[in-house]
């Protein structure tokens, strides 16, 4: 049976919006990319040049045809997102699924002023959205089951691995884990336990390579839960439990050390070294994903 042609709109043409649009275009979905910033929109158009027949660009949400899906991927700010979601609602009909690509703002907070919050859902993609398989699907308290099912089906059609949360918590699953890890990494740096390069080396070539093939729970099964418990008993009192972001992080950001995009974060970056790394990373990510998918996974749920 031939698949129905779908239309989608991506609002926000930044880092994520552009790779989201690429993902849709390569999967045969006609996509309109909307951004209020002309320069960002132009740069997105250039990056999507090879998909010109499947992509359109606009600075507002006036739509000639009602889309099946709209995903907002604008700046991570609740007021901005609420405004954008209100504009989206005003320009589609009640059957259009509206998604937010927020990294972790609660869905009910973004959707608090919506007229039909039943068709609103979180769809948290990972960067680059056209490559990383997992998408966290996060229902709010008003999201209906049909919206969740249609979102799952759509993501599956895009070749993704939708992972549905049972309930919405700030940061969802991935960012809670990522931030727990980074809180400890920054604490180790601040306390002079290890240099940045050695820390990266330890994590990448021990925990990192194993986790590419096994999630943390399956991996712990393989190691032994009794051993894990013994370590947890003596270690937890010593782990960082700060309620505020690390002073080191505040200092770097205040100094303009924002990471690769500003030329310096934990490391120094030139335009050339960044471009080289990003190209290599895209290729290698694809290879790792293929390897992970080949793994038998082992163990029954
Ligand atoms: N960058 C990541 O790694 C990543 C990963 C997953 C999810 N996210 C989430 O995706 C969203 C976008 O992140 P990003 O990194 O692409 O940000 P970005 O800053 O690169 O892009 C955001 C874009 O939104 C546009 N925008 C702002 N207000 C708008 C409006 N009212 N109408 C239309 N466009 C508007 C801006 O002009 C900008 O181009 C955020 O919610 C972020 O948390 C980011």
C-alpha cells in the first residue's frame, strides 16, 4: 500500500530545525521551515539546498495548506514557546498534531494557554536530528492517546526509535541523566581530581563505548547488581549533590567560553577543526548506530 503524502511545518530554523527539516525531506514529507530571523532562514535554505523540491521557507506561519504535523523548535524559553504554540494553533485546524522539541520544559507549562492541548505532545529529538535514532515522546496531562499513537507512527515512518515516557518530568529522561553525569564531571574538574582530557578519555573509552552497545540497566545486569549496590553504599555520600550549576560552568559562560561555537569551551576550536570534527562525527555516529542495532541486546524485559 502506498504511504499517504504528509505535510509538516518546522518552526525555528536553527541547529535542530534544519536537521529536522532534512529528516522529513529525505523521508518524502513536504516541509515548510519557518523562522523570524531572515539570516537564519537563509542559512537553513543553503544547508537544505539538495532537498529543494521538498522544502519551503517562510518568515511567518501563514499556510496555504493545513499541515498534518507542526513541530516547534524555537529558542528554549517557555514564554517564547508559549507564544509560538499559540500562533501555530491559530493557523492550523484541530486535527493537526502540534509537537514541541523542548529539551525538557514540562509539556503542560508550554501548552498551558492552548485551546486544544489534547493534540499537543513533546517530541524531543537529539542533535543531529536526521541521524540520532531516539526521540523521547512526552505526553502532557491533557495529551490524548491518539496523539501519542500518531506521533509514534510518524516517527517510525521517519526511521526513528520513539520512546514514550509514562509521565512528564522536567528534563525528561535523557537530559536528567546527561545533567547528572555532567554535575559530577564538573565537580571532579573543580576539585582538581582530573584534567579535562583525561576525564573525557576515561568516560569515552570505558563507560561510553559500553553504553553504545548496552543501555545503563542492561549493562549493570551484565556487571552484577550486588556489586553495584556495594559500590553505591559507600559512594553516594561522596557524590556531588549541588542544587546550583557549577561555579566553573558559570565562569566559563560569563567569559564567553561557550564551547565550539565561540572557539573555546573546555577545548579550543578553530572553524577548520570544528568542521573536520563535525563531518567525522556524522560519519562515525552512523557507523556506531549500525553496530548498536546489530547487537542482540540479550535479556528479556
Ligand atoms: N541544540 C541541541 O543540541 C538540541 C537538542 C535537542 C533539542 N533542542 C531543543 O530544540 C530547540 C531549538 O534549539 P536549537 O539548538 O536549534 O536553537 P537555535 O538557537 O539554533 O534555533 C532557534 C531558532 O528559533 C528561532 N525563533 C525564535 N523565536 C521564534 C519565533 N517566534 N518564530 C520563529 N522562529 C523563532 C530563532 O530565530 C532561531 O533561529 C530548543 O527547544 C532546544 O532546547 C536542542
